[in-house]
């Protein structure tokens, strides 16, 4: 996340630098889902990601990378 609009917001609308704007707004997670459900949601945007980045991922590669990365995020690490 590189700019303030990418960050989520706390209940008092201040910026929350631990979570992105898509996942966290107003002090709450935007979706009540499992990590696997979040990965399935995120992989829907793979075409857009691939258009904006040099490295291209297949669906399977993207899922594998998210399965490695997501458990390191605070939201999911707390549930491990």
C-alpha cells in the first residue's frame, strides 16, 4: 500500500495502516470470511493485477502465492 487511500479506516475515520481499504473500513472488516474465501475473492482480480505488473501469474500461481503470504498478515496470523 503506497498512498493514504489504500489504507483502511478506524471507527473514528482515522487511517489504519494495518489493513487495506478493501478489507477494513470504519473499524471493522468489510467481509466476514475465511482466509480461503478471501483468496478466492482476490483471485477474481488477477487479470487487472497482471495488466499492471511485469510479472504475470496464472490463477494457480496467484493462489499459491496468496496461500503463502496471507498467513503473514495480521488478520490471518491471529487465527493460526
